[in-house]
C-alpha cells in the first residue's frame, strides 16, 4: 500500500476508503463487493488516498488505452 493524491490516480486503481476497497472510475469511486460495484462516491480533488494497487500497475493504468479484456465489470459504470 502507498499514499497518493486521489485526483492523480487513473481509472482502474483501487484505494481504501474507511477500510473498504473502492475503484477509481472517472470522477467517482465505486465500492467493490463480491456481487459487483455498488456505492458511488465523488472523488475529491484534494484528498490523499491509501492506494492498494501496486505502483507499477498504477503506472501501467496511466498509459493503457485499450485491452483485449474489459478492465472493469459493467456494474462499475
């Protein structure tokens, strides 16, 4: 885990918020659950975040533009 500015994170990065895993999707965070993504929270522009996605993968997500596999389950949108 590492700290980062929430506004600087790319889509697909996961962060902890109140001990729960959320994925970054555009201007929002979506709570991950085994049944899919649920609660939507607006991403704060000045917040710091505990990032659970490894730094090397965060950097990859910053630069990836397409994939043969969908990045996120449809419930994230």
